[in-house]
C-alpha cells in the first residue's frame, strides 16, 4: 500500500485472476466472489503454470495473486535469476513475505554459484597438483604424497569433466609407473645385498658352530658345579631370611607393646606362632623373648578392658547430646569429628570392641551429622553453580578476546571488561578444590593476555602524551602568542584523541600538560580580551546576516531571485565568522534554518513556475485539439479560422512552458495545419487512457475499474520487457508522460477532460513530494 493510500485509508483494488479472453462489459454488479474458492483456483493455476514451465505465468501470479498464500506459492517456484531480480524490484515495499522469499531464493542461487566456482577451483588445483607430482623423481615421500593427492582427487572427481578425469587418470598412471620402476630398482639392489650378506653369514655361522662345540663341553662341567653351589647357597639364604623375618616380627611386636598397640602385637605374635613349626634353628634368646611378649599382651588386655569400657559409655553419651544441638553446621561437624577421633584413639591397640556400644556411637553420629550433610550438600551445589558461572565467564571472555583481536580494539571497553571480569570472578566463589587451580590458570591465561595487550596500549599512549607534554613545554619559547595559543589548542585536541592511560600516570601527565598550556594562555590575557571583543562583533554580524537571510525568504518573484543571488555571499561571510563557543552552535543552526527557508522559497517558486508552464502547455494542447476537431468536422471558415488563430496564439504565448513542450506543441499545430494530424478519436482516447494507467502506476494511485484490465496487461508487458535489464520507473517519468500527452491527437472534449483530471491527479501527487 502506498503512503497516500495509508494516509487516506483508500482500499487497494483487488486484482483478479489473469485470463486470455476479452473482457465483457458487466451489465449488473457481480456477486462478491468466494475468497477461499478464488484462492484455491489461483493456487491450482500456479501449480499448472509451474508444471508447464511457464515462467511468465508464474511471475504474473507473484504480482497479481489475490491472497498472500498464492503469491508466496508462486514466488517459491521462481528459479530464473533475471526474473528473480525483476520481481524483487516490483515487490519491494509491497509484500514483505513474498519479497523475503524472492530475496532468499536469490541469495541461495548466488550461494550455489559461489560454491560451484569454489568446487571448480578445488578441482583444478587438485588436478594441477597431481600433474606436478607426476614430473617429480621418486623419493621416500613420493608414494605417501601421491596417496594424499589421489584421495583429495577422488573426493572431487565426480564433479570434474570427463576430459579432466581422463587427464588426471593418465597422470596417476605415470605416477604409479614411476613408483613401480623405483621399487624394481630398489628390489634389485636389495637382492644383491642379500646374496652377499647370506654368504658372509654362512661363513660366520660355521666358525660360530665350531667355537660353540668347544665351549659347550667346558660350560657343561662348570654349570654342574655352579648348580650345586647355588643350591647350597639358596638353602642357607632361605634359612637366614626366615630367621631375620621371625626376629623382625618379634621386634615389631615388642615395639607395638611399647606404644600401646596391643592388637598389632597380638597379630604379630600369632604370625610368629604360625611359622614356628617349619622354622630353621633360631637363637637361644628367641623363645625367652616370645614368652615375655605373651605375658605382656595378657597384662595389657586386662588393663584396656578396665579403662576403655567407661570411656566408651561417656563418648556415646556425648555423641547423643549432639543430636539436634543448636550450633552452626561447621561447628557441629567439628564436634562430631573430634569425638570420632577420640573413639579411634581410645580403641587404638585394643583387640576386642563392644559391638552394641560401637553401633550406638555410630548411629548417634549419623543422626547428629544429618544437618551437616544437608548444609554441605547445599554448599556443594553452590560450588558447582559458581563453577558453572566461572566457566560461562571464561567463554564470554574468550569470545570478547576474539572480537578485540585486531589492531582496532576498543581499549576503553577492554579496561571495563577486565575490571568487571575480575570482580565477577571474585564473586563466583567458592568452587570445588579439585577444579579451582585449573579454572584459575585458564582465567589468568585469558585475562593475562588481554592485560598484556592493554599494557602495550598503555605504554604507547603514555609515550604519545609525554611527547605532547614536551611540545607544550616548547610553546613557552614561541614569540607569536596567537600561534602558541592555536598550537596549544591543537595539542589539547590531540590529547583527547590519545587512548587510555593508567589513572596514576594520567593525572600526573595531565597536571604537567595543563601547567604548560596555562602558561601559554596567561600570556594572552590582553589578546584574549581583544579576541573576546572580536567574537562579540562577529556574533552581532552573524545576527544581522541571519536577519538579512530571513528577509530574503519572505520575498517573491524578481525580488526573491535578486535576493537568492546575494545568498551565497551571505553564506560565505557567515561561514568565515568565528563565533563564541557558547552561542556558535545555536547561531549556525539559526542561520542554517534561515538558508533552508530561502531554499524552500526558491523551490516553491520553481514549482509554481513549472506548474504554470505545464498548465499553459495543457491549455495550448486543448486549443490545438479543438482546432483539429474543427478541421475534421464541417464548420464555416470563420469559426475554423478563429480556432486556428486561438491555437496559434496559445502556442505563441507559451512563456513559462518547458522547451520540450513548446517543441511538441509547435509540431502538433503544424500537423493540424498540414492535415497530417492523427485524427482517429478512439485510438487517441486509448492512448490517453494508457498514459493515465502508466501515470497511476508511477504514483501508486488506484486505477478506475474500467481500466483495471488495461493496467494488468501493461504490468505484465513491462515485466517481460524489462526482465534482466534492471529497469526502474521513477516519478521523473511523469514529465515524459506529459510530453507524450501533448503529442496525442484530438479527442472528444468531455472524454479528454475526464482523462486529464486523472492525469493531473497523478502530477499533483508528484508535486506533493511523494516518493515511490
């Protein structure tokens, strides 16, 4: 829908299905068609056109389908690139779904073309690589390289031309022949070397057999003696090892008793007793020490039983008191862990435990630990959540580092990102100890690289600002104060253009830089006062220039043209004025608005002149048509001469009309005078109707029902003719249509006036500033 239609809520004409037969003039209003039935008929027509390969018919349905579904169905069937480009142009801004389908198909076709070009490039490269390889001499890597190249070719061969496949096959055959020849040469050399090696090996084997036979007899005798000695040595070593093992067990049992490890001492004593029946002869003191250990174990067992039993009951009672205790989960867990440690310490070295008391202690410990278990489970979930948040932060940082990888990185954004990332990283704590080190290493790797790049940028910016400070210090020696001030201002602009610097260095450098600049500005106190006075004078002059410009905008006619000739000098003088910074922006905007009003006045005057010129042209054309009608109908000579004189006067009085219009009207008057004017009224009327339809298409205005079929036929004709040429109709074509209108022959006055009203409505649309 056009902008004008949306503003005035005018309904668009409903297009009808295209047909090939002549249109019959309706005698009575037809019943309202069924929209669903019409849509089904149109979809069936689209399907038939697609099946018949009628691209023009399918394109017509894209433009004229009464339902969006029909237009989209037709758009899906368009495959010709030229037709796609034309339909995209015609549907732009009218049907966004159809436009989206057409543009998507166009992009798919372009992508397919690019992919085909890429595949062809890869095919040519693979074939060229095989051809180059066929010319190489065979070496150790020849076969492996050939296999790689051949595998690459096999993945592309199906897409290559038969000629190229045959050429590559020939090159592969050459490569295989090179490999076979190289293999045969190597095999012959290897065969020669093998024969020589076999002869030498046979001679060495004979010598070895003789030496082995001599050594075998001596070795056999030595082996027998050695076996006997080894067996005796092994027996003695086994006996000594067993004695050492038993003595070691005895000493371990003594040490366990000394440290209160009764249970361990018992286990060691039992191991000694099991080994005694098969033990070798032991020292005389061994049995005495073994008996001492048995007595000591019996004594400690009685003592543990006397002291441990009351302590067990106390520990069970203390553990039960922790059930439901009001304390923090961490403190409760520490209390339970301390009682368990006391229980293990109490029973260290004991051989017997009271099973019921141990069961009571463990049950009480489990019940007391239930709040801790829930608390630590929540902590574990929090650690996992923090780990996931840190993983997500690492992913975002990696993406950010990739985005800022070029030389045009946004360093201020990098500063902010590093600060926020470190703050968020600290907030995502704690995490599981198992992953904290790996996560920390990854975080330091990402932020460290980014910080290193930022530090390099800092160093460059610090050096740049140090140079600016040095240049500002040099300004104190300039004798020209005005030049020093200008250069100081340039340095200030350059200072702002330098990138970020660490805050500590930035403050110090700025203080030094400002000190040098202030010294320059303090020298110009008197000049500054004069400068301020000049700015005030410039401001007053700018105000007068604006008032003069506004006065020009109120003029008209020749006075406006004279004023516009002075406008450029006024604008140049205003642009040359240096204004106070506080009011410069408002002054420039006010002057720009005054200039814009002058330009609007100039455009209005030009438009009025153009409208007047075309009005004169249409009026002169009407006089010429009256003269032409008079020549076609029998009138008295005085009336005919009066109409001829009126037509001549109208053409001669064209003062504001365009030159092209005056030329056309002059030819038309001459044609009527010589009798060569086209006098077929019906044909002339048809030509004017077509011009109205074309003007309504350009201006996107509705066409009366009587000419709807003519509009559809012209749209299809233009679609077919412009397909592939990228033509675009613009509002400027209305002037060309007006020239064609002037060149049409005579028409009945009533018909001409009605058609001219339609045509003028389209031209008024252009005058109102509408755009397609």
